[in-house]
């Protein structure tokens, strides 16, 4: 996994445009990520001080393989990654 494979954003709409289909493809596995992103979408961004929520997606050959979000109050929440 190269750092270039990760796409980071603080924009929820941008994150969902790139990673939403991946999350919805296995809703049982990604329940937490789907719930939190829907809550942020309907209630607005979560910011504490100077820290905004950070979102990321791992893409290889144009395919999303993992995502994460980092909430200032909760820390990092990644989806499962394979050993590769």
C-alpha cells in the first residue's frame, strides 16, 4: 500500500462520491461507517476546535478497497484491510 493510494478529504460529499458505493456494497460489514456518515450528512460536520472530521479511501486500479474516518472526539475508524 502506497501513500499515493489514499485519497483524503474533509468534505463528506466528496468522500461519499468516491467511497459510498464501496460502503453500501456490504452494509452489514460497514454499518458503523454508514451510520456515522449518514449522521454527519443529516446533522452537519463534527468539529472540535481546529479539528474537522477527516475521511479517506484506499484506491487501487480505480477500485476502492478500504475507507476510514477520523472524528476528533472518537479517533480513527477504518474498514477492514487485507494483509496485502
